[in-house]
């Protein structure tokens, strides 16, 4: 068949059942992204004869004779791989508003926006309902479509300015390269057969029928895999996570676990090979209820106990604090499984390079830790494995795991050929990781004046089948939530237990969103029962500089008050909420307000390291090499700003090479909000060292002192004249950071909501978020992180839930039945920054990528409580739960839930 693609004739011979998206990608049009395979996410949007379509839903043969325009051709005719400038007005607007973070959804979003007429731009909730973004919260996207610019030109100091992301032109033209935006010629394809049982033992696998499938090259079972155990969770110290996982395990501990892998010439052949495998299982008793995990007769997931981690501690005397209290409140709160739902699924491509090194191109937040894990797993020295990333399509903690690289490495080592494995969206839901579901029992004692006398938490965390992050999430979740308050009597009893369900893992907030939901809801109830304003209750009890940071034991000694902005955050959020009354409620709707606060240690404990190299090149520009992956966290933007500030250069003169184990010696990875405060510190130190080296060489050339030499953009000014930078090249300098000491950051979220008691519907009238981020390096980008964190947390608070069927298998496997927020679901959030200057972070900065998530559910639940009188104790706040809670609060029964006294 023949069609026209981006102004040029293209001949194609589509395979039976092939969609237009795969035809376009196979032709090299990598701006057409693969996000869902079901027409739900819009990442593959193209124009077909001028009309936007989801190309994954268009059978390829139906495109015969049509004109197809992809994001690459939006500005005019072009060929695959051709560099383009973002000259289309919509592309330029997305650059000016930075209407993206990771950028994976952006090509599809731009293509949809480019087709909107003026009328449809007035209702973006409807117009963009077919395009999902997991990163931005849609605020910057709405700005872009409205023509509102956020980007600022760097005038003088570029720190504190909203300079654009280095990759902005590439992202909006579809030429930014993500993990699988590479040619596939000669590559084998890997597919996995997964367990249908929550708990079973493999008795036998007959691989003969699979090997007989045409195109199958290899079948891998547990007999082919190394017997060494490891953890999929990655930390600087590998002992932080239980070594309980095998590449392929004869014992299956959750429905969806790998049984065997088939490697073939095509995906279709690999899938056919999986279907042909004949497996005999011994089905074993399964444990699905975490509350039963520690019962003596409960089925065991690993070894002799289902206890994966435990935290117990007490400071002061909680019993005495309870006895002293005028009010004691106790309640149990539960949080559900939530999927990261990044639009780029997990995946990896592996091969042997020209020197025989095992090379993996993968979608990960932790390339160096993944390399080290593979070295240990396959007994290879570091120099024989290279791990690198393209641009990574979102992470949120979900890619702080090794979920594909181990099996791809095995396939490359066994076959000697390049191998690709890209998870489907269904696999992403069924077989990766989720947020830890938790049950939290809260006890609060307080005096009549609002002073808290006792705080107690009893936490049960379900880590699922494997212990990746079980201990870290539990400890973190039980820590800052209590340390944020100066109550003298605190106690924690926390347990993480195994069940035969999909493993939980790292997720934005790392355990704190669950415990903060519980404690901040309880404190709101205490404030209401005492007649104390919720903001005032926090002011009375919040920890302050000079006071010890104490949770259930003395806080780690390396955590300090590098700066303190909680008081400002409380004031900013309260004032903004009062200033904006929101629209008048309609008849039958009840209006209420709510708030919650959160504290976060800004760097993970137990080691986080980064190295950076800054070089002056012969053409007078700079090259910056770091190990940090860019997945929407904005690290490359702030790294460029740090370097440009130290070198007194235009940021455009700084080129970045990152996320490659060949780039630097080591980088722990981009998680725990460390891209700015750890890797950024290393970058700043490297750039300062390079600036010093440039001045020294200029001084040597001119016979003056280095102090007399001043860097400018492209030159060095000396008392004896101006020297072009290219006359001083080449030069290189390095910088390192070990991530210690650690500071604390604060967030306050406030809502005004309208609730319809009969339908259970919730409308957010006002959303305000105040953040203590230290010196804000890039206000546009930091605001986008906050907006995205709030939007993601709203999804978790209102409707997102990974549901399991009665046998423990994931039932929500598509975006169609797992509702992540679309543009029309997300309100505008007013973001306000405290004015602080941190003594720990680089140039006064603090982290602010994951902490905005943490107070949202509690603040929303508190607002619903204010509106209806109903205290919701479980997320998500689904309409039926709101209906029943209002009915119970009104004491009228479920058939008559509405009352004038409902609030």
C-alpha cells in the first residue's frame, strides 16, 4: 500500500492486524508514541487527512491513499530523523509555557491541540479528554493552548529564572529520543508467560511446542537463570532491600509473576511461543489478606514468617500523655493500591557493543544501581556492563526498580543477539509495582487549648509478594509524619507484611502520603471537636527550629533545619483560601474547606552520591556530564542553570550528557527528590571548579592574578584584554556530593469543595498549595512539579485503585478501567512559595518533586468533612463511600441522606 507521510510518499506492506502506529514507528517516525494499545491515552495521535486520530486504533490498511501528519511533520514536510525547529504556533506555545515534564505525552497532546478550533479551546476538559498526561497536572498545557508564556529569558543571574528545558525544542517536535525510539532491525523480541495463580510451584515446563514455533530463537526457564537472589528495589546500599527475587523462580508468589520467557524474531512469534508453552503447576494455598499475614496458620510467602519489616519505638510516655489529655481521638484509616501509570511502560533493549560489552538501553531512574545489580547477578565486572537511558517517560518511583533489565541481560547473554522487551500496558498494571496499601490506627490526645499531649500510630503495610522497599517505605512513612509535631509523647508500632499479591514498591511520597492522610485527618477531627481553627492547631504544635526532630525515636543526626518555611506556608495557604471564595454553590451542594500539612526529609538516608564533570570545549561552549536520568523531574534544566550561573554563561551554551554509566563514575539515581539537591550540588561544584580553572589559565596567559579575571558569556575579561573562551580550551573539572547533611521541606495544601450528598460527587472550587522549596531555582518548573503532584494525588484520593479479583490477580489493567486524571478532572492549583534560603542545598535550594503529593488526600478529606459532617476514613473517596458516610453522619439511613444539618 502507499500513503503520504509528512509530505513524502511512503510504501508499506502491513502485517495482518497491524495498526497505523506500528507502521509509522517502523518507518522511523518515533514521535508517534506507544502508551496504551487501546486508544485511551492519546500518545499516538496523528493527523489522518487533517483529522486527529489515535493511530493505535486505525488498522494500517485503512490509511492507504491518505495523508498522514505526525508531530515531526507538523511544521512542514520532512523525512525521518530530520532535525526540525518548533515553528508551528502550537509547538512554539508549548515551548513558551513548558507544557510538558517527561514529554512522552507531548507529541500526541500537541497534535490534538493543533487541530482545535477556537470554540473547542474554550472547553479543554472535553477537547483533551482523549489525551492523558501523568506529569503536569495540565496547568502548563492549558497555558500553552491559551498562549500564556511561562518561560523567561535569563537576564544576569539565571538561577531563580524560568529558563526553558534544554530538550524543549526536541520534545515538542517529536525528536527527543525515549527508550525505544531506536531502529529495531536485527533485534529479537522477548515476551513472558505469566502465572495465572497467586501461589503455585512449577512442576514441569514442556518447552518443545514453543521451540517449534517458527521464528522462536530461545525459551528461558528457571533452569536457564542464575540461582542468585536479589531485590528489584534499588538503593545505594543493596542491603536496604530483601534479596528475595530470582530472575525466573520455580515458586510463583503472585498472579502475574514471570513463569518463562520466549525470545523470537518478531513479537508475534514470541507471543505464539508463550501460548505454546505447556506448564504443570502445583497450586498452593494463597494469602490475600494482610490482616491474616501474622496468624500462625496463614500460608507463608517467604520462609518462616510473613513479616517483611518492623518499626517499633516510643519517646516520652504515650499512656501518660493520653491520661493528661482533655480529648482523645482514635480512628483507623486505610489507603489503597495505586499504580504509577507513567505513560512509557517499563522496558529495555540490550546488545553486545563492538567491544563485546553488555549494553542495556532502559527506562530507569537508577542506571548505575541497575548496572551494579547486574554485575552481581551475572558475575561481571563493572567495565563489562554499560547501562544508559534515553529520555525516560515518567517514573514517580516506579522505575527505581529492576523489572526488565535482568531478563533482557539473560536473553542477550544466552542468544548473543540484540533483544528488546517492552511491557504492554496490561503487564504494567498486572506485574510491576504499586503504592503500598496501608491500614493506620491513629491515637491523638489533646488539651482544650489544642496542645497535643500524645500521638500514636499502629501501621500495617502490605508489601505484597516481595520485599522491595518494604522496610524503607515503612520507616519513612512512620518518621516525618510524627517528627513534624513537637508533642512530647509519641509511639509507633509498624509492620510490613507479605501477601500473595503483586509487590508494592517505591511511589511518590514513599509511605508518607498514607500515614499523613491518617494523622492529618485525625488532627482535623481533634481541631473541630475542640473548636480550634485547623491552621491554628498546626501552628500550636508544629516543630520549630531549635527544637529536636523526634518521631518514635530521635531523628537521624544528619537531618537539620537548613531552613524553615512552615510558618510562611501556613500563612500563605490560609490567606489564599480566604481570598478566593470560589463560585457560589448550586442548590443541593454543600461547601466546605480543609487543609493539611506535611514535612519531608529532603534526601534519602543511608547514602546518596553523585558525580559530575564540566568541560570547556574547543568551540567555546560547555559540556556537562552527569549520571542523572531525566524523566520529568527537571534535573537537566536546573543542572544547566547551576552550571551557567557558576560559569556566567548563557544556559544555551551548556550541553548536557546524562544517564549513562560511561558518563561519570557514579550516581545513586534520581529518586527521593535528589536531582536538585545531590546531583545539583555535584554539578555546581564541578562548574565552580571549571570556572576557577578557566580564570587560572587566563591569568597564566596574561600574567595577572586569577582574581583579576572575570568570566563573561563566551569570553574572559582581564586587565590586559578580553580572551575568547575557545583560546583557553580544553579544560575539565569534576564535582561530587554525598548527600549529607539533610534538610527538611514543608508543604501545606488547602481546598474549598462542593459536595453533592445524594450523588456523592465532589467539585473542587479552590485549590491552594504552599511549598517550602528553599531558593526556587526555576519557578516555572517547580510550580509544574507542585501542580503535577497535586493532580496525581487527587487521582489517588478520589478514584484511582488497583483492584484485585477474588484470586489475587489485578483486575484493572487498562486506562479505561483505571481512571487517572484527565484535563477536565483537574482544577487549577494556586502555587505559593515560602521565601527561604537553605543552608544545605545548592544555592539555597530544597527538593520539591514528591512532597506536594503527601498532604492532598488529607486536605481533601478534611474539606469533605467540613462540607458534609462525614469523616471519610478510606481512600479513594468514591461517590458511594461519600453517600454512605453522609448518610451515617446524618443518622437518617441510606435512603434519606440529605439534611439541612448535613454540614
